């Protein structure tokens, strides 16, 4: 069936963070709906925005003294090494001459898992990214992320990662920690391994805007865990999800699992001390593109993760592979009324090649610490300056 691309003039709001004083962001672009070999439902043009403030109790602070035991490998989905494409050569689906999008049949050389098993791997790999002022102000930023490399590499959104970037500058009153578990506990410090400069350059001027709108284009970042909060040695191997960078691996009507740390409907104290990971089964309802005709985003409708705090969380398929990260949701009084969207790993890999000249696998290869240090020295200062300039009175 031929590929039809129709313009969708709807703007989607980032769901990743809880606002910190004037630390807000905004962005807007265009997405298009892709029609595949089974048609997607039509989404009406809507305007979307969802940031919510949480004011933690002034007396409640993240626990920085506890050390988490090494996670138990309860599932084969908890990978022990960096993961890229699940096969040496991508399985090619049939494409016809007029560029139809076709499902990849039998995408892996093994049957799908039960979602109970997928749930174990997803919950082991999801993290909560928690940023708060060092001065003790009552505003915090909450996002999610997924371990994708056993050396402690976290994939999240740029609109979450920008605050980790800012937290490394003494001019900014901000500290970020990585939390994990049920409920989440503050365990690690992290640094930015990579964030697309194009995203910062485009959105730095919008960081103080109270409500955000956008599509999620270029909205990804990679963080690297650098130390424990209590000074004990880091885990020898972090629990991770393998990921799949093929375009047609998430298809219309496929059942997936969403995983994140949603916090929008919690009061401040509970967001700090009683934040739990949430997983939900979700069916892919639409395939979307950033004008390119490729599958850059998927829509999974209204699920529990469609709320603030979930940005950077994962969309996982029935074989336990991460295929997308949560980036945007529509406006709605309840999660059931919203439409949650995720940028695909295919898009992230392709965008990395365009922006950085190397694939996700190449970025994760070799000396990760050296690559993070290079980014910190060569690229981060100018990006931080752009953000700090906008935050200056």
C-alpha cells in the first residue's frame, strides 16, 4: 500500500520535567502522520501543553546515604553489555516501489516474551532523574531515563538532560541525582555524555517559558553515571535494556510496554520520597514523522505514563527491546484523555549520524569516560553559556 504523508499541524508538549522556579522550556515543530500497510487512525489538530509544578516539602530531601544492592538479574532482558541492533544484519521487510512502510516479519530469531517478563527487565533499567536547587528552594525537576549500556549510560530527553548539563556549572543553583528502585532512592551522580547542540541552540531562549510545546525533534540525551552518592564503588554492571534501531520494529497495533517515573499527580513530599516506576501495556496507534517520511515517533494513546515526570521513559516491545523514549503528550485532565508519544531509537540513531557523524553504537563504543570528557571540554561550555544567559536576570 502506498505511503501517504499528511500534515499534522498539532503541537505536542514535553512531559519530562517538573518546573524549577524559572527553569522552563518550550519548543515547537511539525509532525506528520504516516500511513502504513494497515491505516492509522486520524488525529485531529490540537494544541498540547502539560508541564505541572510540584512543590516538595521544604523538610524532605533525597536520601543520599543509602547504597543500593546490585540489582538481581531476574530476566534475560537485563543485558550485561552495550546493546545495539539485536542482529548483525537487520532483518529486511518487503518494500514496494512506491515506498510503502511494511512490517518487519519475524524480527528476532526467538519468540516474544510474556509481558510479565518484559516488565521485569523494564523496571530494572528505568531510572528517575531528580534535580533540585542546592539552596533548598521548593521547586524540583523530575524526569525519567533508561539504562542502555552496562557501564551506566542512560538515554533520556534533551529537555531533561539540559538540567544535568546546567547542574555542573557553579553559576547555576542546581544539583541533579539519579534515583532508582521502588520507591526511587537517590544513588548516583551523572554527567552528560552527549546532548544535541542543535536542540540547545534552538531552545535555549525558551527555557524560562512556563509551558512547553513541541514534537520531540532532536530531543534526546545520553548521561553517564560517574559516582555513587555515598562514596562506595559503582556497580560493575548496571541493569540495561537492549535496544533496536530498525525503523519498522514498532508497528501499528503492536502491543508494547511503557515504563517511567510519572510524578504529575503526586504532591511534593510524595514526589521526593514515594515515587515508584509505573508500567502499562500500550498499543501503537500511529506512526509519525518529522517531515522526512520515516518513522520518527510512535503514538500509544492515553496510558498511566502520560504525565509529567515520564519524559525519557521507555517504550519496550514484546521481545524486551527498547524501541522508543517518551517525549511528548497531549493536553488532558486525565491520562486517559491524553496521547503519549515517543521518539524512536531508529530516529535517534539516524539523527546522531546527521548531527554527530556517528551512530549510537559508535558513540557507545570505546572509552566512554574519554568521550564524556571531550564533550565537557569542547562542546558543553558554549551550550551552558547559552542556557545561563537566558536564566540571568
